[in-house]
């Protein structure tokens, strides 16, 4: 059973549309991450989120991206205006105090 | 930024044989981790080795770490068809739920032939 549950499992959208990907932790953790994996490429760090604030973000995480925890439980990643190159698997993860990550099964985003 | 790079990129062996994958990184680390990813699935944490450790075992997995060479190896003994997956090493500078995200390599795609 995954540590986090992600929805949707697959989303197809038109270029320029907004997309919201959701992550629901099984247990109450404060530290979360979003990662991205373009097909056939490496897993890339996007952003870390701690106690309802962005802790660190990568160069990939530009103004088109945002994260929030609107209801104190769900953890969302929003892409405001999707581009073709945003097509990828997006993984949510939570961490242990030693830095081990527990990933969700991912949300596959296809931008047409 | 520090980066793990796995070698080889792909490895195909017969079931029952041992599989060895290597990882190199660039900067100082607190720990190094190995993950497995089945096709189209999320990553699964396999094992973590701290910078002051040289070898660690978990079941059929054996990980070594050589901080002087900035390299690590993952050995899977007595491989099984279910071990077919991509294997990634990842590095992090700080522990304690630190702010730094893990940096992953490109992975080694392991195929176990029955």
C-alpha cells in the first residue's frame, strides 16, 4: 500500500489548460515533495513543501507551477497553462527524518 | 549540484545470476539511497547507506559506498524475474527531513531473463 495516494492516475489536457494534481498522505506528515519524470528520463526534483510553505524549489518549478495544501490534508500541484513539454509522470512523496522518500504511484499528464 | 549517475544504463542477465549496478556522484553527501521503479509505477525505496558506512545488506541486496571515489554499487544476488525494473541511486546533502530534494541518476534498466 503506497504511503501517499495520487489522483488522477492519468490526465489528458489541451495545451494552455490548467491542471491540478492531488496527493493525499496516508498519515499526517508535514514534509512533502513533488517530482517529475519525463518519459525515459530521470526523476527530477520540483519542489519541497514543509508546514504549508514551499521549502525549496528547482529551476523547473517556474511561475507556471504552484503548490498548496488547501484543506490541511490534500497536497496539490497546479500547472497554470500547460505546455507540451509538461507531459510527464508527476510523483508526490513524503519523507522520513533520515531523508528516505516514499512515493505515490504517480499521475501521468499528457498535454496535447 | 550533486548528481548520481548509474552505470550501466542497461543490464540483461539470466535468472539466478547476480546483478551489479554502479553509481557515481560529484559532491559530498550525507547518505546515498537506491530506489527501484517498475515500468509506469512509482519509485520504491530499497536501501539507504550513510556516508560513514562502507557496506550494507538487506535481504538479497548489498550496497557498498566508497566516499573517496564518490561511488556506490548495488548488488542483487540470485536474481529473479520480478527484479526486472529500473534502479536509481539518489543523493541528498542534509538529513533530518531536510529541505534538499533528492537528486536521482538516469537509472540502470535491469532485465532478468527467465
